[in-house]
């Protein structure tokens, strides 16, 4: 009599959720999301890659601006 086969076990993928990302990780996420959005909008692959790598191709409002204001931080209340 043949021995019964073992059921294959699948390992669960553990996702580590971090609260903060490094600047490189944030940039990679932004590029990935932009690429997916351009592809979904119907752009061909070569144009998508050009749009996400060309610095002047995107409008100014798309680039995040820092929220740090040095004048506000210098004012102290007594």
C-alpha cells in the first residue's frame, strides 16, 4: 500500500508596517504610484518611464514643499 502524501504547507507572508519611511523609500513609492497612474491613463510604457524620470515634465504643484517655517520656530512665547 502506498504511503499517503503530505499536504503542501504554505507559509504566510508577514508584512512589517513601519510608521516612517526613509526619503529613498518615499521617492520609490511615489515613482511606482506615478507609473501605475500613467499606465492606467493609457500612456505607453516608454512615455511613462520618461514622465517619471524627467524632472521638468511634472507641474510645480505636484512636487511636495517642505512644511518647515524657520520664522515660526524662532518665535517663543514668554
